[in-house]
C-alpha cells in the first residue's frame, strides 16, 4: 500500500500529468465550442433555406 501512495505522490509531482490534464480540458472546451457553433450555423441555415424555399414558391 505504501508503494501505491508513493506512486500517487510521484505522479502528482511530475509535470507531465497536469500538462496532459490541461490539454484534455482545453480540447474538451474546443469541442464544446465547435459543436455549439455547428448547431447554430445549422439552425440558421435551415431557417434561411426555408425562407428561400417559401419565397420561390416551394413552401408547401
């Protein structure tokens, strides 16, 4: 059990662990922003296509 605790302490002291976590958090935030942007663009483009379709007489 002592070696397990020492392993945890060594992991927390290393710089690679926190750096990897920071990169993972940044990647997750980028993915969330991209998904939100794609959703917004999709909604806006659908509304515009429906508006154009109605304007040219195909809105049944």
